[in-house]
C-alpha cells in the first residue's frame, strides 16, 4: 500500500495546482497530493515502531508539538486564521510521512 501511494504521489506531484480542489471556500484549497499524503500518513500508523526509532522523529515531534500549541492558542483566541494555520500544520504532518515512507521501504 505504501509503495502504491508513493508511486501515485510521484505521478501527481508534477501537476501541482492543476489538480486543486476547493470544497469549502476559496481560502481553503485541497490538492490531490494532500489527499495522497494523508492516506500515506494513515498507512504509516501501522509502522509506528520503525518510525519512532528514526533519528529525525524526535526533532519533528518537538516541532509539531510547539506548532500545535501555538495553533491551539490562536484558535482559542477566536482568530479566523486559526483554522487555516491548523490545516497548514496538518499538511506539514502529512508531508513528513513521505520521508518516513521512503526510510521504511
């Protein structure tokens, strides 16, 4: 499954914004690569032991924790960009799955 998602991502990547979806509003755009990265992230949840032992896992986890706290604070203050910043954080977390997928396979 991981290899299939990586292959699809390589095929979709060059098209970039041509395969862009706007399901909610113009401010929130969803790309096909985002969907593939999310599916790859979900498929990598079954390989947690291999991911946790990777040397880049701890720095990434600390960075994601710090940005999550910052995003939660902005969201609790009622700022509208809080949702958009959360989606950027989700995109970053999903895109890091490409690194871990290549390292595991």
